[in-house]
C-alpha cells in the first residue's frame, strides 16, 4: 500500500472540518485570523487547532484511521499566504519515518464548503462522498 | 634472508589489505531496496534492508504497517543523491520524481548492524516543486 498526496491533503482539510463541527465560531476565527496557527494531533487521537486568538480541541482519531498507514501523530503549521490564501506545512509521524507535505488553500473556499449543503451531505454519508473528497482535494491545492 | 624479507613484506601487504575499509555506497543499497519493493519481495527480505528498531514498528500481518517498507516506491526516477558517512551511521538524500512526475525527496538514516548497512529512519518529503531538492546529504532526524 501507499499514501497519496491527495489523501494527506484531504486529511488536513477534514481535521479542520471536525474542529469546525466542534466549534464553528472559534474555528472560523482561527483560520481567518491572518496570522500563524497550528493543528496538532497526538498518539491518542487528541487534536488541537490553536492560534493566539484561541483554540479548539477535538478527537481526530477516526479521521486519521482513514489514511491507513499507522500514523502516530500530525503537526501542521499554517501561515498567511496573502489575502485569503493560507500556506501550510504538515508532517505525519510514523515513529521510524515521517512524511512531509506542503501546500496552500483559500480559506474562504474551505469555510464555505464546510458550511454549505455539500459539507452537510458528506457528513451524513460519513465522509464517503466522492464528489466531496474531490472538492476538498481541489481546495487543498492538489 | 631475502626469503624472510619477502615473507615479511607479503604479510605487511596482506595486513594492509585486510584493514582497508571500503566506503559503502548507500545509494546502491537504496536502489537494491527499491528493486525489492518493486518486485514485492521486500517483506521476505526486510531484515536485509531495515534495522531491528525500524522493523519493531512493522507488523507484516497488518497491511497498513507495510507502508513503512514501501516508502522507497515513491521515487520512480532518481535525479540526484548525496551521502554522508560516520563510522557506523550514514545519511542519504535521494531527489527524484514520483510516477506522476511530482518531485519527491527521501532522507534516510542508515546504520551498520551486524556489518550490514540498513535503514534506521526515513523522511519522505512530498515536494511542490523541484526547487525543494537539497544539494547535500540530510540526516532525517535533524529535521525540525
């Protein structure tokens, strides 16, 4: 088996989406804060999205299981890429190996996709909505 | 007397030859490992290529964990490589491309175990463009 760039990028978007479903107001504030923010996920599946404006904690275990590469933890650093563009650099830790990936996305598009009907439909289908996966990949710059 | 000198000389030459250490070509080991991954033999031959510490994290009955053995398959075409060596450890940087042409680098830590050079740690860097290629050997554990 192998892990694709698309899968990794979608995982980052999905983690933000879980944070959003947990605390819509704070997640939006963080991702629109125009400053640097971080997303971390530890070995027990505890995830935190944080910035100087605040933080959201949530469980990211089920999101990570979908990658299927026994990833132990995740660290993503986000920075302002100008306008509504956010740059990110992510590392996925597998204890004896690491995977790093970078990219950027339009935060407005991500937030819109997560508050819109498409996002709700995807959640109702437990994230197995192919069109939605494609949409997330596109937004995350893949 | 000349016979004794000759024997002594040949003993010295012999001893020098035995003490001479050959510089390991880590890139060659990586290419061999990639070949095993491509042929599907890497699971059976994993102990020839990976350290004991590395293999502790690999459960061959768990398909998800086999990803750790398959990381080299991300590089389909090697563009450049760099290695640095200490006595029993080495670092190898492989710059290349995935099957779809996307640039990728793998930074590997090799260690000498039972007189064999084996992979002890890997860092797969999925790059956006080839300007991310490093022109030197990167030791993966040193990356922040």
